[in-house]
C-alpha cells in the first residue's frame, strides 16, 4: 500500500486528494495551516491516517522545523509526495513588496524544497518515489498576480532541474499546471460565493467549455502520475486545464 505525503490538505486540491487516497486504502501524512479544517479532514479519513494529520503554519519556523524533524524520524518510507500547499493570498498589487514576495515564496516553494531535502537526504523513500508539485497555467501566461505568477513559475524550473539529478536514483518529479476548477473551499468556490458576477464573467470569457471543471475531474490524472506508468514524463510540466490556456506543455 502506498505511503503518501500531502501538503495543503485542509482545503481544495489537497483535501480532495487526501480523501481520495484515504478511500483507496493508502497510508497518509497530511498537513494544513487551518486547525479547524484539518479537524474536519480527520472526520473523513481512517483512524490510522488521523494520527499523521498535522495542523501547522509553515510560516512559523518552529512549526516547520518540528514537521521536518517528524519526517526525518519516521520509520516508514514514502512512495509519493504531493505538494498542494500554496496560493496567492489576495496579494494582487503588481508592485509587490519584498516582504510579501518572500511570504509567497516560502509558502509556495521553500516549504516544498525543504521537505523534499529531508526526505531525500535521510533516504526516507522507496524506489520509484514520485514528487509532484502543483503549479498553475495562470503563471506561465502571466494572467495571475505578479507574486503568484513568479513563485508558481519557479516551481517549473525547480522540478525540471531536480528531476535531472534524482532520476538516476529512480525518483521522478512532475509539475502539474492546473486550470480553473472548483472543490471544497478552493479559490474558485470562494469567488463564486463572494462575487458571482466576476465568477460567471471568468467562465464566459476564459473557459472554452463555458463551464468550470470539478476537482474530481483530475483524480484519474493523479492516479496516473503516482503510478510507474508516468515515469517517462519526469521533469515535465503537465497542463490539465480543459484547453483554458495557450500552453504547449504536456
């Protein structure tokens, strides 16, 4: 049975994947920033997986260091790492401050990099480890905020260069560039509740299908990516957006 680490598991994609792989009988380690939401997740997963579900704000160094120590000391080795932690956090000013950019970079990139390093350095992984980073099609087309576009674009470069180093150890890294979708408490579901007019305008003007995807539409893709069938794609950015973008990536 696969052992899977999922960050950003308290809402959106991370929540969906946590529920999905729990239902498939996988052993999970899950983390999220919101304690109330993590407690809700625990109600939907097995008792064994509840023991390895953590409410931690990684912007607090003490929390992050504690989690890294937990990972380094665990006996079981990982088969899959899925980094869903991230977001733009409402920072829409194009003249972004250094402090705000550092905040976004820490949440979207540095946290994942540090976790990967602990797992790889301490050899807490099985053969054919899959490392999956969640990006966005908005970042490669500069349609998102400046800060969000910058940090999500850096994940693409990190995944590509990392893959060249670790593939000789039978470790495979992917970056998934998702388009617009809805799932419990993700950005688009919150937008629909907050401003239905802008939500409908986005669908009408930006989505060729004229409807937004449901998070469940992507479950088959992730099932494929965590399997060994996806190994030849290592290092690539996999676009999953129902033709929303103009990207020529996979």
